[in-house]
C-alpha cells in the first residue's frame, strides 16, 4: 500500500482488487491483515493534505 501511495495510485480503488486477489469476500476482510505503519500514515496524510489544499484553492477561485 505504501508503494501505491508513493506512486500516486488511487488506493481506495485498488483495495477491492487486493481483496479479490487475496480471495477475501470484502475489503473489510482484508483490512484485518493490514497494519498502519508510520510510513503509511505519513503517505496517507500527505495525500490528504494535497487534496485539502486543492479543494481550498478551488473554493478560493469561486469566491
């Protein structure tokens, strides 16, 4: 998952594919095996910060 974040992939879109690959019924089943690491948390936080900044810019443009 960390590599997905680092490469700019849509992680939310890839998780169902991972679940299917692992033979799980749902993403919830897969989540039991995933661990949040400091590196993964940082990558996800950076992705969210970039998203939030783009939303703020868009709002400012329309204000």
